[in-house]
């Protein structure tokens, strides 16, 4: 088995878990103003972003 592929896969899974736990890691969300963040369904948004990773 190619260890680099295994490492990249584990890294992406870990990144997905981090995005679920800390949505501030999502690019664009962390630069929004507080008013804009109120309009975002963060639970659904972070889950869909975590699924992509």
C-alpha cells in the first residue's frame, strides 16, 4: 500500500472532523461580520463542508 495515499486520506478525514468541531476554519465564514454570521445556518453549513473534506 502506498503510505503517502494513506497519510493524505487520514489527513483529509481529520480535517473534516476539525471543520465539524471548529467551523471558524471554513474559509469565508471566519471573515464575515457578526450580522452576516446570523444569517448563516452554521450547523448545516459546517456539516456540508465537513462532508466535502
